[in-house]
C-alpha cells in the first residue's frame, strides 16, 4: 500500500520519485499499476488511467486504471474516434488537455455517458 502524501507537495514528489526508482521493474503491468497508484495520491484524485492510442484503429484503449477510493484496478475500455471526434482532436493537440467540467466541455460531448457511469466530473489528459 502506498502511504498518503506529505503536506509539503515538493517533499511528496521527491518521495514518489524515490519510490518509483525502487519499484520500476521489467514487469510493465506492475510498474504502470504502481505509477497510477502514486498518481492518484500525488494529484489528490480518485482515478488515474493509462491509455494506448492506436492510429490504425483510430481508438484509445485503457490498459490500466486505478480507482483509489475502491483500491481497485480496471482495464479494457476502448473509445473510438468516430464516437468522440472532439475528444480525439483535443488529444492530438500538444500539451496538457484540461477539462474542468466534462458535463459542459464540448470536447467531452461523446464521453458524457462514459464519464457519468464512472463518476468522472473532470479530466486532465497528457497525450
């Protein structure tokens, strides 16, 4: 189990980097799960996901997702560009994609049902 983040954010980041350097292994799945667990703690969010984008199928696939409140990992969701073109356009722009309110953000139009079913109210993506 990962310890809660310290009150000092810089100290928390430093501790997380040390923890990551010790934990990263040749087991890709275990490493990603560990990183997602740390992400939720450091960012103070309930969910963190790792998605793979495929230009061949014009889709993204959830390889791993961590839900901190449930201490549960999920995977397997696939989203297709044809269903959420505004979201894919946002993912293809350089930089961080911040969506403070997925219910009103036009880039999330096709994601509203997906987000509502998972209790997601805001998102931050780093393509």
